[in-house]
């Protein structure tokens, strides 16, 4: 029996999930397909978590338009969905005369794009805003914000599901037949859909090709990051980007705080062959730290608690000077097939605006009747560690599981772990649980709490110990357990 | 390590002991700080022995496993086999340090002895 | 919120905490309380099922659980109260503790606090090992917990980074549990484990040890598929051309322990960045009045027997403090000099016997420890063998310390 939908969205990253949620505000049968065991395992879970104000994008592009719109929509969206969002601001810092021009170029671009709050500040104000940063002049963007990209993606998907979207994880598309409607072949059956939205990120070129749409090629470009211990959070207040070096070889580092209270160094940029190669390399990790240290000597190697990387789905090849814009359009060759290709930065910021644009495209294709029971609200997760002592005390009285601390580094309680395991998407990989409750994200990186989480997982899910995995099938933690057949 | 040089494992002093087996069957030992070390080297050169610690399964207890040890060292060459035998042991709680859960493992005369108290699960 | 008043609160019910609590009680303080975050007392020794503990203290080579049971039994006999599954969230400089448990959030006012939180393990992330981040990477202690306490089989083909005792012990343990340990890589040109552990854990099972080697890449997207190891130069930089790829499904990391002083730092207690633990005086008192520290949280130990001694000292000091018997005296600084990585305590009064603990910088033979007071030699102690992995302890009597103003300890050739 082939399941039949009005719309199938391929890829449950932040863009695909935003689209599914946007469309769930209408009376449509929507399917959201994701090949991984959870959302946010691709580029959506490997980025700086910044809602950009719109001065890094070329004027007149779709990127610029959707950046500005998305940035404006983001605070309200994050409130609706219970996503941590902090307007910490950003400064781009010039250290000498030669670098000042760059600041003015950025400001001009930003203003042409519609960014209204950019300002140039001098030495004294730099010191006031960022006591640990030195510079002669800086571009200050007070409205640049940081948000939790994992929670945003998860929240969009959960809210979409709440509003009727059917989400199928662990479902990889292998072929698409178009014959007055689409038949989508996956490893878990065939699905029929009237309209397909291709938001497959790093593999969106391949998915387009499956439907007979040639001509797109993704050039994967990897960015490595370091995550610093929370004890160093106070070194900067908002995001700080030194003006990128003109000479070749320099990485051009960014220092970005996270909503969890860490600081991220990075990303770097390196074109790679394999889009899924999210490795860290010794050369880049070294360079990333050294350049960051030169800029902010109060960090030390000991502060690095983790490194990771994300891959940008670029539409331009290495060395090419040709500008590349977002592709957000219905295919001319295959009507009803909407492609989202090349959604690299500012993809996260633009996601809500992309979703609205796609809804607009769908409206041109078919009638859209509003869903009268659409509920845009998702309640934020409770973070025990952020409550006042009184609130903590009252909570434990109501539920003793809040008194059992599982993750010591982040003060995450048993109930929070239980809630994370019982998530609506049924994503029970260790990564999935961790992204939701933040256990294992601290300085001991799960050394202390992993055995406890595994124990709770086994109890709650009656999972076989051999099924407990880090990030989906193939990443199982154990080869067996004593006493278990 | 040359064939007749041993690092004594009896205590943290870790003496480097030389033991020589001469043609007439006598063993000469030097480098040890105490008699235990001398005995150890003598054994090592002829019939090395080892202690073994492991875990056994416990049913109905407040812990799923209990740690165990051997009551005396066994021939080194039987270690892996002994470890495999111990893995098969499964007992009911309660357990006390000193309880014998297997007598005379692999005919060595060594017993498997519990080293962890396990209470009964209420 | 629940409020409590306790004379001596001991944070952590492992080897240090239990010894401290028993000692404080024996010194006459009845109102003591151990706050333990785990499900039982015993701390890390609960998972150390191997033998070798207690050789000095009991003249027996006990397993970890047996060693701890001696102290647990004594604590029970003395009816020392303890809380389990209770996490200290905060300690203030003036000894107020915020404790979180299923019973609720408690604010405990203590007259004295003894910090015994132990340590945590250095992680892959902290040493920036290149490569992917697959499942199958475990720190040795976490692996030990999963295998010894819970019975999980964590892998079949194992490479271990770090030849310290924990890595060596796990090499043996995993081999006996049926896994194949393919290699142990050690970045230093010598192993930091006890020679007898090298013998029992590597030589016995013919596990190859690669000194001056490190893991330069981890392979495998979902689960570890291989690691690349390479030789390193004196600055720990990989030497090109020496790479060796080893197919495996598990990487165990035994790359160091870090005293867990988050609570101490938040309380504003001064920390020695070399030891990773609090700055202390001869009574094991930290820079916060009435807050003491002992065990691995103060400095990482190799022998639990010495942890127990330190715990007993801290317990007595806390008891003296509560009884109002602690004198405040002028402090004489104690400094590490040539060849010495650190020496504790950091300062002394010179008015009582002091047990000093130290670690040397590098392994040497035929040395002598020279304890100086400014440029005057106070005492020399010959040492046939010294090793950074083996803590050295010696006691100076108050007669030997009389008149001293500026103590330092150095290591020199015995000549």
C-alpha cells in the first residue's frame, strides 16, 4: 500500500522542518522524510548558531532578501517554539588602518540590504562592549543574535508533527518517479506525493537528479570548529569577528558565544570531496586555535572541550569568483518539484523566510486552505540548572526525578533525560537525547553520565543493549551485555 | 625482556629480578628486596602463575554483577580459559565478600571468591 | 527548602571522604555527614575490581571493593550518616552547601567542609585528536564502569592510547573479557604505569607497546573502523612517514586525570594550576577558612593507601577546626625547585610534623631529594629510582623544621 500525500518534504534539516511547519498551517497531508535517525544531524546541527543581520550577503540576491526577512522573523519564531535566542550583538573589529575600509564596505552592504541598526564604533566603545578585545574601529551590529540551532530544528519538526505532519526518520530516498504526481522510493517503502520539496542539503543536487533535474552540483566546503569550556564564556559578551586577513593562508576566525554558555572558535573553510566528511584535521585545528589565541590571548588549549565540523553545500567551486545565490524555486523542467539548493550561510537565519517563500510557491501550484487548528506554540524545555533555588526545590517536591542529577557538568536531571528520551520524534540516539537535554555536552563529554543515560534508556525503551547507538544504525555503543542473550 | 629477567608483581617496589636456571636444576635469584620476590622469580622461570579478578552475574540483587577473585594464583597459561569459565557463573543474591561461588576452577585448586557485597533487591 | 546544620560535611564518599569522615568522628565530632552523588559509597574503587590496593595499609593486596568495604564497615560501626544520590551543587566560601537529591534541595550550614570529589578523565576533545567522531571511543574509566559495574561488552578489537595504570589495567581486563587488544600507544618515551602493571597487563598477553607514539587520526563515520598511530618527536609532533593504520572497533583513552574542582573554583578557593587542586597548608586547609581538601581532588594519587592517609589527616584537621583548636600561624612557603613538578603542602607553620607529597618531572636513577631552607640544606633523601608516575612522600619532624623560613625541594644527582 503506497502512502499518499499532498506534499513530501525531503530532508528534515532546519529548512525542511521550517517548510513542513509552515505548510502545516494549511489543510494539507504532509510527509517529512529524513535519512538520518534524527533531525539536525547534517549541516543544520553543525554551524555557528547565529541569526545574521544581513551585511555579509551580496546586495540584490535572494540570499540577502531572505536573510533580512528571516532575521526579522527569528525572535518571534524562537519565542513561539521555545528556542533559546539571545540578542548578543556582534562586532567586526579592525586592528589597523588598512582594515577600516572593510568595515565601511560591510556597513554599506548591510544598509543596502535593509539592515537598519549597523553602526561604526571607535576604540573606546569597543573596549566598553568587549573589555578583552582590542581594535581601532569596529562595525557593531547590535541586533545580531545567537540561537540554539539544534533546538530550533527539533522544535520546528516537533511543531510540524503536532500540526499533523507525518515524519519518517531513518528513511532515505533512492529514486523519484514523476508521472503527473511523484512516486518516492525509499528504503522504507514507496510514498506518493503531489508536490515534492527538495531540502536535502548536501545531497540536494543528487535528489534533484533523481527526479530528472540535471545541472546542479554541490561543492562541499568544510568548516572546523573548537568549542571552549564554559568557564571562559565571560571573555566576550557578543560575537566578535576580527576583519579577515588579506593574505592567503589565514583562516579568518570568528569567536561566537553559544546559547548554552560556551564560546565557539571557527569555522574554517576547505573544499572537500566527500560531503559527509565531517572530520577534524590537525592542521586546521592547530591554525584555528593559534589565530584565535593571537586575537584573544586569554584563551588556552586547555579550554578546548570538543572540536567538530560542518560542511557547507556550496554551489560554487573552489577558486571560482562567480557569485552563487540560493536556489528556492519550482523546477521548470519538472513541475511540482521545488528545489532548495545551495542553502549555506545565511541558511539558518533565512530558514523561516525560505519557508514562507516555499509556501508562496505552493500557493501558485494548488489551493491552500488554512488549518483552523494550527497551533504554532511549542513550550520551551525546562532546564533545571537555570532555575532559582526556590524553583528547584518546588520542582523536586512535585517530582523527585528532578532531584537526581545525571549530568554533573551541566546539572541535567533524570527527569530531563527521561523527557528527552520520550521526545515526540522518537529519536533515541545518544546524540538525539543529548541535543535535547544537553547531557554529555559538558567538559567531561559524557564520561560521567553516559553509563547513567544508557541505564535510563534501557529501562525506558526496553531496548536491547545492542541497539543503543550514538547517531543511528551502525553507531552502536555495545557488542553485547553479560547476561543478555 | 630477556628470558630470565622479571619485573616482580608482588608489590609496588617492582624489583627487577634476574633468575637463572642452571644445568643441575638449581635456580639462582638476584635483584629482589624480599623473600616474596625470590619466590615469585623462581615460579616465573619454571611455572608462572597469575591471580585473576573478574565479575560474575547476580540475579535478584541490588547490583547486576559482583566482582570476584581467585583464592590463589593459577598457571598463567590457564588464565584466559579461567576467565571464560567465570563469565558463565550466575548466582542468586545476597552475596558477601569471601563467599565461594566456584570451587577448584579448572582443577587448579583455586576457588572463585566474591569480593563485593551484594544485597537482595527488595 | 530544607535547612540543615552540620559540623563537618564531607563532599564525596569515596576513599578520601570515608577516611576523612571516620577520622573526624574518631576525633570527637559526632555531627558529620557524607554527601555522595553515586548510588553507593566507595567512589571510583567500586569499579576497580583488580587487586593491589592496601599493600601498605593492610599488608594485603585487596581488590578495590574489598579495600572500600573495610572503610564502609567502619563507618557503619561508627554510625556515620551519609546521603546517597545527592549532588552538591554549590559550596560557598563561608561553608554553605546546596545539595540536590530526590528528597529535595537542601541548604546545609557547615562549620567545616572537606572536599573529596576526586577527579575526571581527560577527553579526546581536550587533546584534539583529528578524524571523525564515531561511536566506540571511550575514556578508560568510563569503559571500566560499563564493563565492571554493568557488564557491557564495549568492543572486540581495541587500541589504547596512554600507558598509565588505568590504560594497562583495562588492556588486561578487556583481553580477559574476550576482546583483542591490538596495541597500546604512549606519547612519552616511557610508560607512566607501574612496571609490574606493564608485566601483568602487556607482556603477559603480548600486547605491543608503542612508546613515543600517539593516535593521529580516528577513522569511521558511525563506529570506529581504524586508528592511525604515528611516532612523535620530543615536542609530541607526529613524524611524517611513521604512520601505521590499525583496524579496530574501539579506542580507549587513558590520557590523564584532572582533579574535579568546579565546586572549589566557584567557591573562590585558590587553585594550583600544576596540581589542578586547591592551594593548601599542612592541615590540608584551603584558602577558604574551614574548607579542607584531600584525595584525588587535591592531587591525583597512585596509591589509595596514601589517599586514605590524606583523608585521615583532613578529617583530624577539620575536627580540630570545629573544636576551635586550629591555630593560625605565620606561614612558610614550600616551593618545588629543579626536577620537582610540585610539592604539597604549599605552606606550613613549621610548628608540627609535616608529611610532604611530591612528584618529579622525569624518570631518573641514583638521585637525591634535597630539602632546603633558603640556601641551607635541611635534609637529603637518597632515591635509587624516581618516576613522575610514583608519588613520593616524606615526613619532616617539627624539630627539623624549627627556624625554617623558606622551604624548597629539589632533585639532584646523587653523584
